[in-house]
C-alpha cells in the first residue's frame, strides 16, 4: 500500500513510543509524564461560535472506514474528499455540527493504514490529532507509557467477536471454556487484552494463541476455516456467509461469540485525548462532545447515506478492505438487535457507565501486573474516562 512521507515520518518516530503489548516484558525506562491529570473545570455553556477548537479537527480512527465509524463521518457527510495516498477523508464540517471555530474535519484510517501502530503512539507523535479511537482496556494497558482519557464513547457494545466454522468446531457461544476445550488455534491481533483475559481466566490454553492476524481472510481461505478467528460481527458475519468463497469454493455459515458476551466489556473506540492535553482541549471538548453525540444520534436515525459514502471511500482507497450496501444493511440490523449502537443504561448516547469501567479496571490491573506490563499505579477510573463534557439530554429515541 502507498504511504505518504508525513505518515512514514510519524510512524518512525512512534516506534520508540509504541505501547507494550500485553504479555511482553517491558523494562525500558520512560520519560513520559504519567501522573494523573488534574480535574478540569470548564464552562459547558460556552458560546458555540467562540474559537476554542482547531480550525481543522483531526480524528484518528482504529481501522478502515466501516459503519462502526459512521457517526464520525457524519460530521462531514457524503461530500468529503477521500485521499488514496494518505487514507484520509476530509471536508468542511456540516453546519449542524459546526462549533468552536472548527471549519474542516479530517478523518484518518487506522489499522494497517498506519502500519498497525497503536493509535495512542500516533497521537503522541502528531499533535495535529485532537481525538483518537482508543478502547478502554487499551488506555489502562498503556498507562505506564502514555496516559489518555476517554471523553465520549462511539458505541455502547463492542462489536468485536470470535468466529468459527460450526461444522468443524463444536463450541458453545455462551460458554467461554468451550473455546479452550476445542483446542483450536485462535487467530487474533497482537496485544489484545481480551486474549490475555481469556488466558488468565483459564478459558483457553497458551498454545491456542496465534497473534498474527492481519485483518485479511487469506489464511482462513487457505486453511479451510479450521481455526477460530477474531473479527467484527457487523462485517465478517456477512462477508464469510455471503461473499468470501472459502469452503468448496463457496461461502459458508459461521458461528460466533461477542467478546462483550464472554464478560470482557471495554467501551470500543472511545473518543480519547492525551491526558496531558486535557486541560488545553477542555474548552473545545465542552462544545464539541455534544456535537459528536448528536452526530451519532443523527447517523443512527438514518445510516444509509453515510453507509453509501463509506462504500465509495473504501473503493477510492482500493485495497483488500471493501464494504457493500448489502453488508452495511446487515450490519445496521445487528446494531439494533445486539444493542451495539444505542444509549447506555440511561437515556444518553455517548456517556460512560462508571461502574462498568470500574469492573473492567478491577480485572485489568492485576491481570496486567501478572503479565509484567507496567501500568501507572496512580491511575484511577476517573483518569480513564470522564463524563464531564457529556450532554445528558442527547440520546437515541426509544
């Protein structure tokens, strides 16, 4: 894939700051300031036309364009420009979300678009990025190297899952121990804390872990789907059952379990800022976060226009990652049936259930310590996420 000079330089610099993956040793000394951010007080009633935000709002996502990112693309709408060299989508911010002096929005693809570098590492080396997509458990895991805070969640339920061929593997989706009992290899991204959690709980065996997944279906096709593989329920389910020819030259059914349903429940792809920039960005976040919430509510009310725009963006990027209107439609239905895109336990979209975050924190900290991952001992849940910028009146109807 093509790479821009700007990204190559940024990623080279990021190498020295890359977040240590779970399960690896980390004896290096860091000079990062990992102290807990001071509580910030902002005027949430600040005038929306006051220039408190960057003119160009840059948002770094964690993967290629997909419907799970739709509320962010809603900020621009269908009239933006996709750059096949930089893997960015940019354009004027829609009038409905214009606030704080923001004139344009730039949405950057993640995953192998940034050489699989952790979003936080890229954010640390590129101060042009205001918001990055970071999971709750990744913020906890990385705290010994770089501190970040989630300021709003994009989705309520993590759509990440483990999938398998039900004809070859007899696994009970409701019983995580059956993953281990199957003895099957599990292909996953490197550094995923849910895999360390499954190992720590004894649900799977160490020799089942295969952290070499790259997002492509190539290995699944070559091996005839004889292993467990990670993916997104809103994407791989439709592709493998309708588009990808892997079993006797034809698509075939898969079965799956959501990581969320196994019991590991981070908020996925939180809008996050570096904690040492929280005070600096707070005047902007006070007016921007409610607009982000509204963009998601508007997108979920009518997802098709942005879904179609995402199809065209992926065509422009012209690589293995493709989506179709049919795939998107199936994904939107799962958004509803699985509660992926919806309010939390209250009537607000985008806020955090602090008790849920506390439970994850309580499980993650000793798990990471056992694995030798150095975390910030001063970290508390208040440093992981904050609801201070949330407008509680904004939520999905019904």
